C-alpha cells in the first residue's frame, strides 16, 4: 500500500534505544503534496491506517521535515 503510492520513495522504522516501546516511522516522499494530497487522501491510506491502528496507543503525531544540505 505505502510503497505503491504515487511519490513514495522509501521508509524505515526506528525503535528508541532507551525506551523500546517508542518508534518513529520515517517515510520519504517525492513531495509534501504526494504525501498529503496523494496518500493521506486515498483509499490506500484508509486501509493502511485501519491495519496499523491496533498498534497505536493514540493517534500518531505526523510531522514533515526536509533534509538540510551542507558542505
């Protein structure tokens, strides 16, 4: 579902070393619009969300970042 979405590039799941019950899912998209308008607004998201809902204590916080390039 996620990986077949328009604009999807890659993802990784990170577990916190100090508290093994905390995770961060990092998903790389071609653009913010691909994530918000393409995936979040799609039937794929509804199915993906319903499959993962069981694993969440509360609704996950969704934040958007950009990679900084430096010399």
